[in-house]
C-alpha cells in the first residue's frame, strides 16, 4: 500500500437497544458537566434541546445506571449534572478512545512499511 493512506475509525459502545456512547454523546455529557444545563449544552453543541433530551433519555435508560441527573425547569430553569456513573463512563470512553487512536496510528504506520 502507498504511504498516502491512513487508517481511520470511530469508536462507539452499543447495547442490545443500540448506541449507548459515542463521540457526540460524550461531548454532550461533557458540556452538561461544564454548563450544568441540558439546554445550554445542546445550544453550545448546535443541537436541538429535543434531540439532546432524546440522547440523554436513551443513555439513562440503556446504560447500567443513569449517567445524568435532570431536575425539571421552572422559575430558575432546570439543572443537569453527571452522576458518578456518568463521570466514570466519560473517563472510560476517553481512555478507550485514546487507545483506539494509538491503534489506528500504529496501523497507519504499518501501511508505510
């Protein structure tokens, strides 16, 4: 193979009901953790609140434990926080993604040999 080729891939975790975690979902979790609000996180990522809520609902229902705790809006607005399981899931995904990127890089280097 020519050295002009590189190996690419994307990492995501699936359960019996579909995707549980992937790059976009983890970014949403991280924004929720940073901003403390599902609405603000969705806005910062350029996604609709409805779509973000759908992702959160799916992650909370299909993971081993809820990843996000949501408090309903009202006068002061809603609040969202990552649970301990959510923080662990983000850390595990980021660690696995770094290892996956190293694997892809090594595979690309092999293509040059």
